């Protein structure tokens, strides 16, 4: 369930990254026009720190996505982020329920129990695409990496969420790096 290698073909890459979903309640149209009835994809960003907000900022630049920020305390997060009509802020379970895809951008845990606790905090994720941007390291200043384990943090997360589709993404470039335009479809 966790992809560490590059897609082998452009078709496979497109299939892995495409998140568009045809709206299930769209009125019936002739088949030649049916494919243009699309809704905006909803992407939930779980975590309103530097990484989560850098990704959210890039996604809202593209009118293709609606962004929902998932937070433990939506009121506190709204106060921190200020008034912004480009996204909505909800509890984590509400954001995940509304989303087509989820970007997990919370501080990573270094041990299996911590990673499993993060997975449990997400709630119902069955059938969802989860882009895991976490890094399994201890808090600053130690920043100890998950060494000596036989599984990666992404593998532990995927095992804890067996009905979800977990992929590692966005965890190798810091939030302070220049942010290129982000598209989840190419």
C-alpha cells in the first residue's frame, strides 16, 4: 500500500495521482457530454502547521480543489489562521468524511504505537487516498530518526489503515523551500 518507488509508466502515474470524481447526482446527459460534469475534488489537510498550510495554499491556487483543514480544535485553528474564505476548517473526522483525498501533515511519531495512535485519531478513512507527509522523527532538538526497525513509518500507517490507500508524499522538501505550483492530477 505504500509506494516508495517511482511509477513505471505515465499512465500509472496519472492513475495514482488523479483524484477527480464524477458527481454521483449529476443529471443524466447524453453520453457525449456526461464526462464534463465534474465536481471540485475536496482535499482535507490534517494539520495546520507550516507543511499543511504550504500544501493548502498551493491547492487553493488551482480552482479545481476545495480545501478543508482538519483540526483538533477548529476554533483555535481559525483564530491562528485568521479569516480566509479559501478553505473551511472542521474537526478531523468531519474533514475526512468530506474529502476525496487526505494530506496527513502532522508531526510524525517515531515508534509504532505513536504512528498507530495518529492513524486512530483520523477516524473513518475506508476507501480514502491518504498522502502521508509525516516524517517518523522525535521532536526538536533531538530529531532522532526511526532506525533499526524492519518497517517504515509509512508501512506502519498503511497497516493501521488497511481500508485506505496510503502513499508517502511531500515529506522530503521542507515547508520553507520555494513552493512550486502543486497539482494532484499530474
